[in-house]
């Protein structure tokens, strides 16, 4: 079929596809997340700093058998991607043991398939509030100074919102809210 033959009437199927989720990742971070074991490691070290041996043991308890050397390789990949950082180093029998913490929060959860339809009103209300926040970010002089050539404006605005969301999740009032939710279960 040539380009001239691909008119609307020729389409067997067509629909407008809307973006339903936004994730801001560069290709290095995406590559770091490409392995399910690394996703699991990120989830583990998002709760508390852990060393490679502790991670290997925790993975094994969850049914994911990985040698400590393999875990170290995964940690190196995550570190290169900027997804984990060394949070603590201790000397153990003349060697340095590193404990890692996540710089990205991942969740091993599956949202219901009908979340968008069941939470439509909440999503609409929240999106209106976020649109105002995005507008204020775009209009802020500090933001305008970040992207002088305008090539990454949308990405940078979303990165700022992402970073602000991460900080909000660390605030005491949010932690109290989520701890209260966990106690109800």
C-alpha cells in the first residue's frame, strides 16, 4: 500500500488514543528498570538501606534466587542509571560494605483495569488542580531559566512535578496518612 492509498476511508481500524499515564525517564534510567530483579531491588531499598547480601537474601525469600555477585551487578547498573545511591559504608573484617537506598520510588502493585472509569471524577478533579500547578511552573522565572532553548520544557515541568511529588511523599503528614491506611488493613 503506498502512502497515497492510506486515506481515512481505507483504515480498517482507527481511534483517538489518549495518554493515560506519564513517566519521565531518560533512556539510561529506563534501561536500569528493564530487569524485573532490578525493579524488585529498587522496591526493597526504597524502604530502608540494604547491602548486597541483605538484598540477595530478601530476594531469595521472595522466590527470586540471585547470587550476591549478581545483585552487585544489578546495583551497579541501578547506580549508573542514578536510581540508587550509597547511603552508608561500614568496614567489616577489613572490607567496605555499602548500603544502598533508592532515588526512585517503585511500586509492585497492579491498579484495577477499570481504575480510569471508576475514579473518573477524582481523576478529573485532580487533573484540574495539576493543570494549575503546571501552569504556575511554566510561568515561573526560575523554570524559564532552566530550559533556555525550549526543547525540553514539557519534560522539565514534569520532572519538577515528579520531584515535588517525591518530596511530598516524604513529608510527615503524608507518612502519617499512609501509616494510618496500613493500620486499617
